[in-house]
């Protein structure tokens, strides 16, 4: 926790790694899934910026609907960081985007980081990704919505 450069901050809401992790643990409990790993990125392509949260769960067959999962995580993150909630309510930040990645994605990400020179003993998944090629790698590993059963919870 508290690694340099691992703060999400679009408009002064300052969402720390601890808040994201607390929200993910809360949400995963509600999803009925084990959280394997996660990272985040910032998307500035819309009229408002938003957080993109990439997660890998241990039992993705339990996904009951990405839209409902995203809503659960949104609420949990707003509870973890009231300043984020205020930014969303004031329309300074768009609600988050949840991307569930395929099993093994974060192991492959760690291997890629090692290929780029990170020591096997020191490689850690960044909690805020800024490298566009790594963000693209995760986006390409996302379970497609058409492959996820969109049943209501």
C-alpha cells in the first residue's frame, strides 16, 4: 500500500489504493467471488474522466451480470471514498467502468513486467496503470459482455 504514483485523482477526489481495495473486497463479497488481483486506469476519452477497474476473480462462472456487478462496485467505492462520491454526484467524474479479465491475466501481466526488466522478486502489479500498451493488454483480456450471462442478481 501507499506506493508512489498509485493514487487516482481526476478532480481532487484523491482515491487511495486502500479505498479501492476496501471497495473491491466489499464488492467481491457481494458478488460471491474471490478477488484474484486488480489494477486501475484512468479514461479521459469522454466528456468526463472515469476510473476503469480491471479485476480477475477466481470463479468467473459466478458472474451474474456485469452491469449489476459494476453498480455494486460503484456503491462500494463511493462508501470507501466520500470525496469520490461527491465528485460523481457533482458530475465532475463519471461513474466507474468495471472490466473483468480472463483467468490468468494478472500472471501474464507480471510476466510482461519481468520481460520489461522487473525483478522476479520485486515485480508488483501496479495499482494505477499509465502505460497504454499494458492497458491495451488488459482490455484485450477482458471477458466480453456477450460471454457473460446478464441475469439480474
